[in-house]
């Protein structure tokens, strides 16, 4: 199992810190909005290395690291 970023969309305010600071460019803004109308990022799990920089940089605690379970 590997750690991967998980977006908690309900807390996101679209500041973009996670997208800008990700060293692997694994985050990008999606087309959906949350309850406050903010676009929130989506994670490319193939690119994410689980470093946690996105979660550290997020001022709203809208990202966390979770263990990814392989089903294979």
C-alpha cells in the first residue's frame, strides 16, 4: 500500500497552493464546484508520490494522505 493525496472537497477554497506546490504536478483543478462554489482539485493517482506537500501547504486542511489499496 502507498500513501496518496485525497482531496476533502468540502473544505477547499480554490487557493491553488496544492496545485502550484506539487512537485509531480499530480493535482489540477477539476470542473466541479463544492458547496461554496469553489473549484476543487483532482488527484492524478499515477503521478502522486504521497509526499504530502499538498496537505502541508493547504491553509484549509482540504487534503490528506491516505493509504491506497491495490485490488490486484
